[in-house]
């Protein structure tokens, strides 16, 4: 009687404790322990087969009066808490440099396009700035 359970069997028992609907399905005759254990052993805990049991566990652990909007706000709040200001600033600087590079390439194409169209067009529209975001000082 001193036999201990295999470690995988102990893990499966823990999995079943987290998802009590599995026990209900076995008692109702909808499933049997051998098939469930084999599926759990081969597929793992994260397989889609267990989604119906996970949904029930999630419903039991969260209050029913909490809406999906507040869950979304909690996620945003957690992201803000985890955010590093220095890292965010680096990302913004990188994005700014990338946009500047794209603007430079576009302005080169625009200036090349104006040169190739002939001198008559240049003399007709001298007031058009070569850079789309340049401003003149008064």
C-alpha cells in the first residue's frame, strides 16, 4: 500500500482540481478518466480540447457583475503600470527618425519629378515649396 502515484498522474489531478467541470462530465457519463488522462498527457493543458472546461473555471473565479469593458480597462491599466518611460521614449524617437527618413525619400522623389518635367513647369510655379512641410518666415 506504500505505492506513490506517478508524477504525471499527480499533475493531472491538479489539472482536474482547477477544472471541476471535468469531474461533472465523468460522473454524467460524458467522458471517462482514461480518455481524459490520455488526451491531457498527449495534447497538454493548453490544447483547445480543454477550452470548455477553462471557460467554466474562469466564470466561477470572476464575479458575474463585472463586464467586459472593465476587464479591458484592467488590462490597459496593467500595461500602463508595466510601461517603462525611457523605453517608450526610445520607441518614439525611433518612430520619429523613421518618419523623417520617409519624408526625406518622398521629398527626393518630388524634387526629381519636378526636374524631369521641364524648365517651363519650374518657371510657372516657383512659389511651390520643394518640401511638403516647410514653412516660410515673414
